[in-house]
């Protein structure tokens, strides 16, 4: 099981849009968002991890295609740079979110149709991943700016902690179901059933977005150079510098964790399902726990704590072989749950704290930087693996070397993060041990 997931679902996922919207009660929309996030995660998991790797093996994807498609959700953030332009085509933020989400998510019907008709063309199967990644990235940008207006700042840590907990539980159900389907049905039937469920649930989530009460945007003008004005904001400039370094570090080898498990280690799907259950249960606990203590520790300290833990993930994979993967994967899922829960929660709330109005402009430049970094990393990772995948020495392979390079990149990202000032710290910088002590003390209260 690849525990390298980054944000659960799509974190799609200050000052309010107007005086009237600041007084408006968005409780119903916040509840709908929790349901939508859970169902979205259930469907989205079919496009990730061992399910995606099985699909890639069935359609004979080469390493570069595996890497590029797997990292598309991150690299396609490039198009978010143009998200404010959407308002010139669809003036309503609510209608823009619904229609773009509907087209993006409905595109996955192509996969079950290809399986039913026996069309074994990898480029046709790649179409929904491309369409979904590009359009859903636009949805993510619009959704994030809307949630900044909908969720009060003093409730964000707890709310998104709870939302991620529910989404993780839905992901747990998905992983268990998908692993059982793949374990006990033949490959074609299993993939057909999984992606039929995936496409139908995706379409329903678009309808749930339509039911959201979404405040309108504050964007009144937009030019291609407008987002770059945000770089005059020093704290935001430092943040996007970290975004570039971090995204490159995690996406360099990110697509190959699950692929390595399925194609090289031959891990049984039943065992992968058990690992995902463990990871999901732990993540549910940590999202709830971190949501309660994040304000006491501070977002930057929480992210540094998470990155430090995340260093262990590629290091474990760099030593993983068919003989030792069982206990190493168990250690991995425990560490991954602790690390990514902290990173995902604190990263999103830190982003919302740093951006100013109109938030779409800030989020678009953030997405541009993240997309460029992810695209460069995925291509570099794919080329690197193509060159070293056949290496064999002392029981290790080129894949193990790949993960060791990723480990070194993450160390560099951690060092750069600790040196950058985001101008939002209300807490002194804490050492890893100090953060652990605070979390331990809180757990006993």
C-alpha cells in the first residue's frame, strides 16, 4: 500500500466576500461538504494506489506514463493559474464549480466502457485521467477560495480535521472493498466493477456541489500578470518557494510507491487492503487529534513535525525487498498516518491564513508553482527510473535507489522549510521532541 497520498481527497479542496456573506450561516453547506468529501475520496481512491497500478499493468503503461498520469492531479495545478478567467465564461462561482466538476468527474465512464468493449488502448484510458486532473484542478482552486469565505477562521482546524476524518473513513471502506474485489475476481471484471462504481459516485459528488450555498467571488479584474503581484507579499513569496521545493521532493518518486509494491514486490491485494485499513483508522484518529492541538502548536511547527516523520517513508522503501516488505510496510503505514495527517491539516490552514483577498489570485499562483514543480519532478522521476530500473545489486533494485534519492530530496525540503519565515508564527519554533511532548501531554489531558 502506498502511503504517499498527500492531501486526502482534493482539499477542494479572512475577509469575507461581502458584509452580507459574513453574516450568513453556511452550516448546511459545511455539512454537505463533509458528505461530498467522503464520497469524493471513495471514488478518487480508485484512481490511486494499487488500483491505479493494477490498471496501469493491465493496459501496459510504461514508467514515464505511469509517473506522468499519477502525478497529474498535482501537476495540473498549473491550469489553476487561469482559474479567475473562468468567471468571464461562467460569471457564477457556484455554476462554475458544478459544471467543471461534472465534466471532469463524468469523464471516468470511459474506463468501464473501454473494459466492456475490450479496447486495450492505453492512450484512450489515459484520457479521463488527463481531463479529470486538469478540470478538477480548476474546481479545487474555486472550491478552496469559497471555503475561505464559508468556514470561519477560528473553526478551520477543527472543521477540516473532522472533514478529513470522515473522508478517511470513506477511503477505508473504499480500500477494503477494492482490495477484496481485486483479490477474488478476475482482473478485467474487478477493474470494470471498481471503475463503474468510481464513475457513478463521481457524478453524484458533482450534484452535491450543486447543492452547496457558495458565496460569489471578489475578483473584479484579471490579467495574466495579476497573480504575480502577490509575490510582493514576502510571507506568501516564501511560502510558494517552499511549495516548489516540497512538491518536487514528494512527486519525484511519489507515483512509484504503489507501482513498486504491485509490480516488483508482488504484495497480495488482501495484505494491501489490511494496510490501508490500518492507515485509515490511524489517520482518522490523528486528524481529529491534530485538529484539536494544531492551534496550540502552530501550523509551521505541525508541518515541520510531519515532514520530519515523512522522511522515514522513502527510507523504508529504499531497503524494501520481497523478503522483508511485510513488517516494513506495517511500520510505513503507522508513520505515514502520523506524518500526512499533520502535513495535510496544517498546510491547508496555513495557506488560508497567508492568502489575502481576492483569494483566487493567491491560490492561482500557489497552484502554478505547485504544478510546475510536480510536472518537473514526475518527468525527472520517470526518466531516472527508466535509466536505473534494471539495476540489481545485493538484493536491491533500481527502485530502491530511486527511493533513496527521494529521501535525500525530502531532507533538503525540511532544511529549507525551517529557514523560511511565513510571517504568521504566533508560536516559537519548536524542536521535533518538544512538539512530541506537547502532543503527548495533550493526549493525556
